[in-house]
């Protein structure tokens, strides 16, 4: 039996597994193109357009640009993480080196676990570079931040209010508040039925949503978004690693995960299937969308669009949200289950 | 000539054809504006292009043919022997080993290299256990029994050959020994340590090449060794440079493995085995894909490793290679070990020794020997008189034949003892097996 200490990968083993991945030139080019590439391309174009035609093109640090690049990075980040994970899970097998690693007497579990930090050490820095560029451009090349936020019916409300300050403003401006936060119909009521006045929590939610759309995210919001992107990449990598180790086939694993990301998840997010709602919620992409930081608008602007169904539709959930514990369980479950499957296959596979 | 002497005329290549063994060159090498709402079309196109870069580059690199081939072995790293023909003892002229009697000039050709003195191998159980020991080891793939109830004992400090035709289960046995695949039955120990119960401990003292040496082609030879040394741990990383130097790959160590010839990969495989300073080396078909000069160097390397006190177990279907390299041998056929023991003992047990007599009157000499009743038989050949010695005959019998011929007035120019080779013995064993119902 392998003792827990033997199952832990050593630093030299992690370093050499990192080297083994890093020296794959084609893979590294793909990683760079899919993580840093979109940010560089879009920001460069926007900066150039703004430079030559400022009347039609605003600064590159626009909130829409931030949201677009970040959403694209999330999509591509998951995909490239899956590609790297599948490569990490299969490269020793495909090159015929796995048996020679096993012959060294090193625990197979340690060989599997060493790939996790080795792969993430490639992905996370690339992601950090891309997202840092977006954040820096947003911070230093952004539009001047307005002092007010346009809420319902075009009513302007002072920006950067917390909930108590908003409540004070509502009390001081009852007529404007009634227009800014119109009461919504009571559930089950029909036309002409009484409506319920918005409570301050709902009003504050609407207010912050308008703020997120019109103002650049604050530093702490950027930090949250960065962590969310990192989690997206970690999940993609671990699932790709596990699936790659299970199948032993890099191409098959990659295709399956790209299909999950750009076809299956958007469909499950948009189409509510009767009697299968809980099944839809088991998709890790849906759970991740629900975990999306509030400051990051969905790729389709929160509503269904012509291009949203197959790609970029994530974030615009058309199915009821799940409880927080369920969302976290789904995310943790995907990580744990695929890691266990991959490690098990690695430990039992004929070398 | 009696049936017992026919073997001396069979060459290695002939034997391979007779046995249906694969030719020497058979290699198992098989050796990737305000909004940016993107629709599915362009994005999928980008994905396909990017995917193409990722897979295409990898595939193109993997599929790139090696720029160098086997004939590079030794040309850049070490000078080859003066004449490939003369220095290639694995050639067709190689299977008969001759022991020239003291005081008698060697007769006939002298081109064959002298036989290597084999180490004394004891098949008494050593104190620390056998280098390799199996009891009832069995491995099945469905209904096919690849390893069949194998009882194997490999003495420590010896060069041990595991000999059998292709498909006999040699590689499967090695994979089972090393824990690369699970056995269906039986027990195994390496260096006296049970496997798979204490697999990690056992493998710490083992270096192995299975099937063929495989490496990450996009990494250099040194980086590949770094990877394996990191997995092995301990002092393995410090042995990288000495190992590369020993196999003559220092100058090419920082080149990508994809540019290595098969021979260089074999040597890198041996270097990887040496990282753990192993007491036991298990080499699966180490001569595969090597040219004659490469085989010569590999043979010398194996012998030198055994000379250092390491146990070298090698599997092969090349009879003469095993005979030249190993001290003891096990013959495997259809997954079952049919014979094992020191090569010299096995060959002596086959009782196929004979003496070639170069004399003035071979016909009269034959009659004389037959009438004396001291030989198992005689036959006349172009090379002279062949006298078959009875099983277990001592060397004194050869002197007695000489005395009788000289006493009869027949001039004797030379006597040469002709021993059966491992190949001959293998043929006789497998023939007998074939005769069994």
C-alpha cells in the first residue's frame, strides 16, 4: 500500500512535469493565443480605433470592453485549461513514458498529483497576465466615472452609495425614487391588481446592477472576478486531466470538453427541460455562472440574443437559480469526482 | 556424421528461419465598439484555427521522421570497429564456439572471436534471495495465457538470458515482474523483496527497459533523464551526467530525443536504467533495431554491467546474442519456461560435443576409431574426420584418439573440439518438444 507521504509529489517531480508541458511549443502557443490573445487583440484594436476616430469609438477601458474580454477569457480559459489538462493526463501514455515512470517505483498517485500544480503553473500565470492587462487598461484608459447612475426611467441617482445611503436618498426623494424603482406586480396578480412596493434590498440590487453596467468595476470587484476566472481554469484543467487519464486519448477528451463548454452548457442554461431541472443544474458551467461576480455582466447582456445560444450564452441563465450550497456542491463535486476518476485510472492502468 | 553433430553446420540466420524467428532488423517502433457580442460562427472558426495550431504543430513534430538512423551508432560518439564484417560476431558465421585444445594448433578458420569466459553461476538459493524469483506466475489476456505457471530463478550477479521466439510471452513476463500489469496468479520477488506488496522498495534497486526505450520526443535526452530521476528521487539526479557519459551520449545529451537514432535511444534507455544505481537490470530485447556495431557495443555494455556485480536479465529471441552475453539462460515457449540453468551445463547436458580430426588418411582413421569403439560415431566431411564423442566424455578421450592414430602411423595435423552452441541446444530441445504428443 502507498503511504500518504509517498503519494505526495515531490518538488523536483512537479518541476520536471512542468518542464515537460512547458516544452511543448504547440501547446504553449495555443495557451498564449487563447488566454492573452483575445485581450491583446481587442484592446489593441479598441485603442487604435479610439486613437483615430474618438468620436465613434470610446476609450478602451470601457465597462463593455471589460465585460466582453473577461467573458471571452472565461470561455477560452476553460477550453484551454481542458486542452492542457487532457495533454497532461495523456502525454506520458502517448509518448510511452508512463511505464518508465512506474518502473522508478514512484507512487502512481504521486505521478498523477504532480501534474496538477505543474499544469496550473502554466495556466494561472497566462490568465493573470491577460486579466491584468484588461484591468490596467480599464483603470487607466477608461471613461471618466460618472457621479450619478441612471436607474429606472432615466432617473439619476448618486453613484457609489451603500444600502443605508440609498435608503436615505429614497426617503429624501420619494417621487424620484418611485420612478427610479417602480413597484413590480405581486406574483399571481393580474392586470389591475395591486402591486407591492419594492423593499430597500430589491431596490439596492437594482441600483448595484445599474452601477455595474455603467461604472467600471472597483478594485475589489476586479479581484473577485479574477478569482472566478481562476476557478474556471482550475475546473477546466482538473476535468481535462481526469478525463484524459480515464480515456488515455487527448483529442477525444479535448473535443468532449469543448462540446460541453460551447454547446451543452449554453443549451442547458437557456432551455428549461421539464422534470430535468435538477439534472441541468448538475452542469458545472451553470453552477459557475451562478457564482459569477455581480460586477461582471453576462456575455449577452443578460438577455437572450441571436449569438448567445451556442456560445457566450453562459451567464444569462434562463433557469431558476439553485441554492448556494447546491451550487458549491456541484463545483466541488466536479473537481473531486474527476480527480478521483483520473487518479484511480492512473493507479490501475496497465503500463 | 551422426545426428548429434548436424548442429554444427547450422548458422544463426538459418536457425532463425528454421524457428520462424523474426529477422534481426525487426523493430517494434510504431517508434499531437461598445459591444463585443461574438456569434458562434467566427468564434468556432477561431477555435478551429487555434485547435489546428495546437494539434497540428504537435502532430507535425511527432510525425517528423528522424534525421538520423541506426548507422549513426558509434560514428559520432565512438569509433566503430575496424571492419564491420570482422567485428560483427553476430553475423552468420558466428554460432559455433570452438575451444582449441592445449598443445594443438587451431585448425581451419580462426576468424571467429574467442568465446567469453562465463561466470560461475550457482542455482543454489542465495542468502539474500534470488535476483528474480517467481512461483506459478500466470498472466492471462482473456483465454490467451501469455505467462503460464512460470517458475523462474535468476541468480544474483549473473547475466541471465530469457530466450524465446516472438510471442512466447517474454515481454509480458517482464511487465508482470515490474508490476506494470497485474498477474492472475503466482508470486514474484525482485532482489528478495516481494512484488507487488513492496513494489516501490523492490523497484528502487531495479532498472529496466520494456519493449523498447521510449522518451518524450520533444525533450532533450538530459531532460528526459531529469524527469525519470525526479520520479526516482534520492541521488538519481546526480547520476545523470555519469550515466550519459557511460553510454557515450554526453555530446548529444542536449539534443531533442526526436533527433536520436534507435541505437541512441537504446543507449539513453540504458542510461535511464543506471540512474538508480540498480542491482538488477531487466532489458527487453536490447539488441532490437541495432546495427552490428551497435549490437557489439550494447553487448560490451551488458557484459561490463554484469562484471560490476549487477544482475542483468535480458530477454531476446537472438540465440547467439544470448550465448555471447549471458551466463545462464531460461528458455520460454508459449508462456512456459521449459529449461533453465547455466548455458555451459545445458549445452554439455545435450551431449553434442565432437572432435574434428585433420589427418593424412581420414578414411583409415575413421575405421580405426570405429573399431576401437571409443567414439559415438564418425563421419567424413570436406574438413576431415568428425568424431562424435559419447555423452559425458572427458578430454582424455581426445588424447586417446590422437595416441591411437599416431600409433597406427597416421599423421595428425590438428584436433579441434567442436561444441554445440546454445542455438543447437535450443533446436534440439524445441525439436523434442515438438515430437511430444
